[in-house]
């Protein structure tokens, strides 16, 4: 199993960059997922010693963003390794 760091970086960019596009999802406030996550992080850094409440939408946005990121990285690695094995056998 080959873990190529270039594939992981490209997968991260492939997840984060489209997340910058604005959306009409009310949870994001009309922003993209990545923009909404960074905005939430900025808001909570202003009250740093105090953590966000469990009912804060920050946790949902954080979970969605990281779930998508890890899924993209896993599928990119699987695809890269599968393509490499198919390319050598044909």
C-alpha cells in the first residue's frame, strides 16, 4: 500500500477549494463550508479560554468538514493505489 503525500495534499485541496464556493445552506449562513468553518474558528478564538457550547453549530460544521476531508483523502489514496496496480498489469 503506497501512501503518496502528493495525493493527500491534492485530495485536501480538492475538498477545501470547492468548499469556498458560496452555498444556500442555512447552517453555513450563505457561505461555503470552508469559509463557514474558518469564520466559526475566528469567532471562537475571540473567546479563547471558553470553549464553544455543545449546542453551537461550530461542532456540526467541524464534523462535516473533517468527515468530507477524510473521505476525500481515503478515496484519493484508494484510487491512486488501484490505478497504479491496474496500470502495471495491463
